[in-house]
């Protein structure tokens, strides 16, 4: 063997050793890069050490808060006022029970909140620290503080103490049984709470047929319920990080059923749950075998009809790529494009960017390289950390200390039905979209050619949600900067899932909406908030009005459904892929 070949083989072997070490280390860190965390804390600590003014400011703040807290603690009971120094932030429900306003518990809560505020001051506003590193330091410290919140312990949580008195300690017995149940669930020896909602029986029950299948997707066409339908079919591209039926939950809150009942011919992509053998499927495979294949199938089933295409979350990002490429190629096959909580510019992608740095992405790539996929539990754990108060600690307190279960719901069941992601695809997603922002900056390649989002010209309906931790609405709003289309932008109340799944029958929902013409002036997010009209109810009705306004005259519904290749459909909805574990 030639010396150069020997050297290349040696380098390949060395790289393999490094990847194996990183992958094994990831088992103990939950997929977080120790190097990335260390670099972030070193950046923060070194700049803090070199900033005597900042340290003096923090010391004075601690002394000032301490002296005021001491005076407050010595206030007679008759003159006591709760939350005098600090109150929980909006959305922090740990101290919402009325008993937290009594002096003893309120002092504990305020002491904790003052500590949180001090640490936020310590990690923020430090001149010279990278914004990303400061955010990581703040995030890690916040996670540590969350573990010692007084609401997490039985004898410092008034709600738990009241339950002990009322039940004679029976809440701990119930909590013990809940813990044993969860242990059995983890071992797979009994059904989980989510399994009370069976796919095809309780959720994903809108009638339809699988009319096309390839190695990555099943295409479901839903059966019409009206004699006449919209001539332009609707294609929905869901995210493949979860199962498609978030948009077809129970009959009362199914977006698919809502559209079908209003006369739309709806098609839905159902993604296959990948396994390690699919490790080399990349983002381009998801475009060609997913969106492009679905559009080709619909063009055969409903020939000479433009399509209303809609994408949710990551499915919306992929749809934007596919739509820009289709526009570049020439054929105008899309009548409109709808993006639901979907980003195309990732410069302000929210707290998920805490997990996206060169060190973190390389670490995750090594972990996925060994396993072939990113396991569902890995991604679910990252999302829970972003809202650890609600999704981790509050649930542990209620389940194990108070001894009560949160009643299961269809949305909780769907949320527990996660999927895996192939190594290549997820690496493309993290590196090309999140880390390098190739799509928004014109470097993303489809079929070997760069994609420009300025080629998006079809009318667009874009939805962001107020409390979205996955796709922050200000990030979603950036579509105004890149697309040269008429854009109807909606900001809905709720979060990434609950703000999208909002049936008209659901009370207490609201949204803002404003339309911008393609040749109209740009309106920034802050100005948009001031200009957009507030409306009560569900944005679903606005979407129907948008689709109707961009559609032709209604036509008779297709009497029966058939497969792309002709003949009977492959099987009834929801198909096979959605049932894969």
C-alpha cells in the first residue's frame, strides 16, 4: 500500500476513535457538548473577572436586596403585603396557589425569585461576552436554580402541605403509585397514559384513503363530505419530528376535518418513522421523496389544478424550499403557500439556538453517526428543558408530591408519540439551516442549485404564535424580509402546538392579523403589533376565507378515491407509517 494511502487510513481511524469517544460521552451528558458548555462559562467568567465595575454592581445589588428583604421580613403580620419586592414573571405558575401569599411562604418565594433575578443580572449585560455564551450560562444556571425552587419540596410548598393535612398523608401513597406506574412505563411493561388515545380510533379518525406510498411517505386523501368542493386541492406538509395527526386530533379539534367539512379536497403527508438503516437520508431526500413526490402524486390525481400548500413547523421550512425551487424551475403549480409556526430565517430562532453551536452540532453529529438516528427521547428532553418549570418540575410535584395526575388529552398523547430523525437529515437541518442560515442567505442547494426565498411569489398565509419556544413569532415574521409575495400574517394566542390546534369552538382564543402586499413597505414586528387588528376566536376561519379568496368556482366532488397508479386506494387512513414505533 502506498504511503499516502496508509496515512489516509490512519487519519480515518483516528477520526473514528474521536467520534466513538464523543458518542460514548454523549450517553452521560444527554447529548450536550461538555466543550461547548465549558467554553461558554469560560467566556462569561473571564469577562466577569476582568470587570470590577460589574462585580461591584452585583455586590451592591445583593446588599441592597438583602437589606430590603430583612426590613420586609420584620414587617408585622397586620401590615404584611405579598410580593412587595418581586413577583413571579408572567407564565411562571409555580407560586400561583393563594397560600403562597401568606408571609412565611411568600418570603421563601420572594427570596428565591430575588436570587434568580440576581443571577440574571450576573449573566447579562457583561461587556464583551458573546451573546450566545451569555445565554448558555444563563440557561444552565436557571436550570440549576429550578431544581431548588421552594415549590419543589413537600415542606416548603403550601399546596402539598394542605394536601397532607386533607388526606392524612395519602397524597404520598398516591404519588408512590404514580412513580411505580411511570417506572413500569419506562420499562415498557404497561401502556402509558398517552396510549389511551388510539391512532385511528380516538385520534386521526377523519375518513380518507392512502393513495400513494414510497419509502418515506404515505399520502392520505380525505373523503369529501360535501357534494361540491374547492377545485384546488390542499396539501399539508407536517413536521417529521412528530406524527402528522397533530392536525387531525379528535373530531372536535381536527384541522383536517374542519377543512373537509368546508369543502376542501385535503391531502396529508404521513412520514415514515426512520430507523438506523435510514441513516443516510438527508434533507434533500425529504424534499424529493416528500414534498415533491406528494405534489407529483396530486398532479396525477387532480390534473391541471394548482395546489394550496401548507406546512407546519419544520414541514413549513421544507415547503418553502420546495416552493422556491418549483418557482425557479418555471411551472406555477402552487396557488398559495401557508406556513404554520415555520421559520425560514434562523438568526433569531429562540432558545433552541442554545443547543446550536459548532461544538454542539459536531457533538450531536458524532452521537448520531454512531446510532444512525437521533432518538425521539433525546429531542423531547431538549424541548422539556426549554420549559422545565412547566414540563418537568411542576409535573413531578403534581404527580409525586400532590399525588394527582393531569388528565390525559389528545394533544398530550400526540406529544408522547415522537419519532426518530436520520443522521444525515438532522445534521443538514442543524448545520445548514440553524448554524449557517444557508436558506435565508441564498446558499442552500436544491438539485445542486442555490435556492432564493425571493422566488416565493404565490400569496402566503403565515401564522406565528405568541408563546412559541420552538419557532418564536418574531423569527417567523422574518418571512416579510425574504419573500416577494402578498403575505397575510397572523399572530395567534397560545404556543407552538396549542396556538395552531385551536378549533372555532374553543373559547378564550384570540389573534392579530395584518396583510402586506408584495410591493408594500416592510413593517417590523414591534410596529406590526401596534398596527394589526385584535380579533377574538380562531384563526382557522381566516384561513378558510384566505383559501376561498384564492380559489376558483366550486366543482362537483370526486365520487370515489383511487390510488395514483389507478385502481383502489392502498388502504384506509391513517395508513401504516403513523403506527410505526
